[in-house]
């Protein structure tokens, strides 16, 4: 028997198609061209131009008017403040009224003090008595020590509404009284000791504060300073009586308590009598 060949059918395999992934295509957007800006050209001002000159004139005129108004306003403010001592809202209290009230309240007393000061000045000139800066400094240092130091002294000045220069002037006048009246003060050793025993803690506050309980200051050690303070104290006590006697020796016209008097050629006679 003839061999029969088996025909084996082979399946045809078709190759697989490979799909390649394409990269995303970027869309390109065309940029819009910006409009060209007009070129700015700065021109140098023409100072000789009539228009420019006119602008300068107007500007200068405006500045001058504003300056003038400001000056007038400041002047009015100055006059108002110089005229008045205080202001409540828009109501001003005049200095004239203020001075009148002060004069009525304190005028006679202040005038009398100034008359007294004039008398002691004249008496000091007669006696050739002068007060030096050292005299004033010595008394000022004593005051500061008694009050309790520089800080307490400054607080006392502020509380008294007093400047140091005003205090120095008061000291100067008081030293004049002491130098003029002092030599006439009579005293004994017992007077000084009694004064020391009574006022040593006031005259020498720092020294007294440093003492142990029951301890006393040595009179002999502080005798000279005690004598000076005793004389000052006695001068202040006798000052009013002394001034009363001296006023009778002077021609005094006090316009704060009486109307001024007028006489025939009084000024000329006063000049000739000097």
C-alpha cells in the first residue's frame, strides 16, 4: 500500500503590529508684537520764553501773598499773646486786668519791700559795704546743707516758684542787712550758748544727725558759726524797727498807696540836691 503523506497544515501566524506612541505636539502660540510706545523727549525749558516768564511771575506772586498772610497771622498771634495773660476758648484775659488785680492784692506790700531794699542799698553805700560772690555762695551752701542736699534744694526752689538767681538776690540783700545792722547787735556769751542749745540741730543738721543717742555737739567747736547765725537771727528780728527809723530820714513817695504829688520845679531841685 502506498504510503499516504499526511499533509499537516500549518497555521500562518501574522506578525503583530507594534503601535508606536507619538509624543504630544506642543502648540506654539505666536506672540503678539507690542505696540511701539511713542518716544518721550524732554525739552529743556526755555527760560526766555514769555510764557515761562509769566508762570514764574504768577508763582512768585502766590508765594509772596502766602508769606505775607503767614507773617500777618504770626504778628496777630504775638500781639494777642502779648496782650493777654490767659485764654479761655476765644475769650482772652488781658494783662492789664491781671496787673490791676495783682496791684490791688500785693502792690502795696511789694512796693514797700522794694522801698526797703532801696534804703538798705543807700545805707550800704554810705557805710561802703559790699557783698561779694563768695558771701552769697557761702550762704547758699548753708541753705542747701540745711534743706538736705542738692536734690531737696532744687525741689524747694520749684515748690516756691523761685529761680536760683532770684534766691541769690534775696541772699545778697539779706547779707547787706547783716553787714550794715550786724555791728550794732549786742550779745553775751550766755546768749550765744542759749541760742546754740536751742537751735544747734537746725544750724548743724548733718552733724547733729551723726550723733549717738544722748550725745551733744561741742559748743566751743561750733562757737564762731553759732555767733554768725545768732547775729543773722537778731538782724532779722530788729530789721523792721531799723527800717522804720531809717524811713524818717528819707523822702519817700509811695504811689502804690497814694496819688503822686507834683510840685514846682521838683525834679530840678531833686537833681541839684544830689
